[in-house]
């Protein structure tokens, strides 16, 4: 509802139109997300992951379900727990593995960490670490769609923490005023690093912020992949039809720490276990397929096996890739010049001595005068 | 061709580039119907319409970020900061997002962030700043700061055509005080090239923006009163610095004074001095001297502002000291 926040109906018409095959595809992407992250944990423990590792355990339905509502021509910007959305948009396991292992032929050639990468052709733009910044950037992307009269939509993921930033506020307000075809997904997973939601905002719920911005607001069960798809599809359709910005709050729970190093000492005892036992998006998706679509255990097992096989093959390729060449660090800060020069102490001092004055100290005789 | 002001020269560049390339558009606060706080964008809305001349909310983060996003998609946005002091509001977006985008993600940001800069206008602490040093320090950004009307036009056209983000500082003291005759045709001044504002043999003043005019005035006084031949180098582009032009003038005169309106500590004069030390120390017959603003937030009252900012007598004094070394 415009200017009003509302809870979405259980499962609406958009999700009802999904075919059995499409629902199996949703399962495939969720399976891929979870299993690929488990593989990354194994590589992390072998010290093959160079930096930190970020999990989306328990949030896979948000990333996959929301991104599944986009068309190929649409553009999405993920957050650190939206690897699943990137997979749906065409990022490959081998790219993600190479990124984490800082390989020379990774999508960023070893310049950026983890899933901070993108491809505008496939329709995803990589995030940066300062949170909220992608909201203004995606406002600019969708402003271009509007200026060019293109039938394209943008979707940007943020977390509960990012809603406290100036960039989030300025970006969604700007997009709202310009009536841009942008969907802002606020993934409320209970924690921003160690900070619980109640220390992030005094609002009763994030979806209420839609009222202040004059945009559509809807909230959905983020652990129900069909509900996520449904609420997002409605917002995407509305944006495509010229209805402007929507703010969607997806209610979920972060079962792992901010990153692998995080002990989660700040989480009340039993909270994580309760979510894992009672409200796991992956279990719920599997149950939905079994109970509502009559999917057999064999069919599920076949998908699981396919995912494992793909990740094994990707791991072999990624591990065999070489690290970047050091001099590659100097390339591409600007379009022009194409590369920076190494500093003199990396060139054996030649650059310094060539400027020495032959005549020595204290004379004006330089040939110029 | 008639003379036009520095401000009109910038406007002329904007009109010409919008006509040349439909991907060029304007984004900023009060730039459309009102024509901008200084009227730089006046007339653009009437000619190009609301789709290409966009009045924005007071949101520097949003307009810089949106320009980056549009740039990724092939547009060439020109963003106005109502005062360049407000670049600070967009500092994260410029330094963390825009400056790194090409390097970390191969995403170009062909955008210009332009706005009125500088003091000598009784603007007080938030309408007089010269915050260029913070951005020169950031790899991935280009920074230009013209001193003449001809360069204001030619550099603006180059900035709009550049495939990276260019911060375009417009000195508001020069807006209506400086005039020039625009060269005929498609007048583009390359980014990264300094200009010899005045030739000389005895010592060099390296400077940019409004202090170019103060340096030239000082040089004429020194010629008249001391018989000194002073060369004045107008950097025009601050990132990337034209090292060759700097080293050439050092080797020619062997005495260097660097003048800027920005504050002293961490200002670009320190960087230029370091480069001269590293690359042509043996050509120096005297230490490199600086005349800069004091390290003070810029005050409003004329006696205070005049004291804090570099003036012609300060430059003359420093040049005499340098010549007598």
C-alpha cells in the first residue's frame, strides 16, 4: 500500500503462478547457496580462503526468492548475505571460489574480497563495505532505465543495520522523489554485527519507514521462499509499471556470526538452535516441495548430488588457478593513464639518479639560462 | 568573438556538451528552474528539459551515488555541489565508492562533480573552502581547478568527456571577475597539463586557481621594483599533477615558491615540494618556500579573512626572500 506499511497475505497470486519446475529451481539455488558456503568453510579451515568468510545460513530464501522475481534484463545489487541472489543472476561457483581464494583470474583479479564483484551484463553490481551506499548507486542505475525509457527494474538488498545510514536515507528518498523503478529489500536478520535490531532503530518495524518516504511498504516471512518471491514480484511488477519505489522487509534470522571469526557471544542462549530447529528456510522449502508438489526424496537427492558435483568441479578449477601477478596491482586505477608507474624503490633507483645534476651543487648553469 | 566571464565559459561548455552527447545530464540542488545558486546552469532546463536537468533533494550522498550508478550504465552525469564545501557530505561516496569502482570492479564512473570553491568572497567557514587536498590524496579521482575563462571552458569539456570521475573546482571569486575570448571551435583543454601563465628566468611560482592572478600581479610588481624575472606556472590540473612542467620550471629558475589558497598542513604544496626534492634536489639553489592560507577555518570578517588567506604582498615578500637566498 502506498504510504502505508502492511503485512503481506500468506502466499499471493504471484507465487501461485510458479510452476513445479520453477519451485524445484528455487530449491536448487538454495541448495547451491548452502552447500557452496559449506565448501567455503572447509577451504577457510584449510587456510585457502585469504580473508574473512561470510555466511547466509538461515537466510537463503531471502536472497534466492527475491532475486528470482527479477527478469534477466533487471539489475540487482546484493549484500554480503546475498550470495544466493548472485547465483540466481548468473554468478558461478567457480567465480565465487576464486574470489575468496584471491586468485589472479577471479572476477576482480584479486582486488576485492569475497562476493564483492559484479557484472552489469548478467545484471548484478557488486557491493562495497560501507553499508547503504548501494541504495544511491542503484537509484542512479534505475534513473538511467527511466531516462532511456527501458523496461527494466533495479533491486537493492540492505540489512537492518544499513537502514541507519545516511546513504540509505538519501538514496531511498531520492529514488522515491524521482519515482524510480527500484525495489529496496531490507533483510531483517536480527543483528548488525553484534548489534541487535532494538539498538538500531526505535521504529516498531522497518517496514514502517516506508510511510515516511512515501513509498510502498510490505513485510514478509523471509524464511518462506514463496512468500519472499511473492512480495518481491509484486514490488517488481509495480516498479516496472511505473509505480515507483517499494520497501520490503523480510523477517529472517542470522544463524552464523557476522563472519566466521565471530563467536556470537552476544546472542541469547538457545536462540540460534531454536531457529535452526523450528524455522530453517531450507527445510521449509523441502517440506513445501514434498507436501504441496509431491516431489519425491529421489528427486531431491538428485538435485543435491548435482549441486555437489558442480561445486566439486568448481573447487578443482578454482584451486588450480594462480594468484595474481604483483605488477597487475598498478593497472586500471584510471581509464587514462591505463597503468601507474612503480615507485623508484621498486625499479632499483634508476628513476631517481637520472635527475641528478651533472654540474653539481650551487650553479645556475643548467643549459636553460 | 566577444569576451565572456569564467562563469559563462563554464555554462557554454555545459550547453555544448549537452548538445554533443545525449548521455550528458545535470543533477543538483536548485539547478533547474532556479538555474543554480550562482546561475551556472541557467537556461539549461529551458533548452534540455526536466529529464536532463534534474533538481535533486538536499542529498549530496544520493546525487553523487546516483551519478556513479548512471555512469556505470553509460551516462555522463554532471553533478553540482551548491558549494564545494559540501563535497565533505559525499566524502564516503566519492572516496570509497566512486574512486575505487574502476579498479576493484571495472565499473567506470564517467562523471563530473563541479561547484563553486574558494575564498576572498566573505563567505565564511562553509562557503569558502578549498578541500581539494583530501581528494588529490585519493587514487581514482581527477581534480581540476582552472584560473582562466578559456581553461574553465576547455577543462569542463575535457572533464565531461573523461572516462573517470573529475572533481571540477570553480573559483567563485573568478566567476564574474575574469573574462576571456573563447577559442573558436571545439575548445578542449587536456587534463593533466599545466600552463605557463607568465614566463620568467629568476624564480618560479607554482600555483593554481585564484592565486594564479595574485602571483602574476606579484610577478609584475617584482619586475617593476626589483628587476626580477618571475615565472608563474598555473597547474590547472591537481590530479594527476604535471610533474614534467614542475620539474622543467625548477631546472630553469632553480628557485621555487608554491602558492595556494588551501590551508598549509597537508596542502598540495607539501606534495609538490616532496616531488621536487626527490627528482630535482640538485637543481635547487634555495629551499622551496610556501605561501598558503593559515591552518584556520576560514573566517567571515574582512580583516580576518584577508589575514588568513595569501595576498599579493605575502607573495612578493616570499619571492624576495627566495631571490636573496
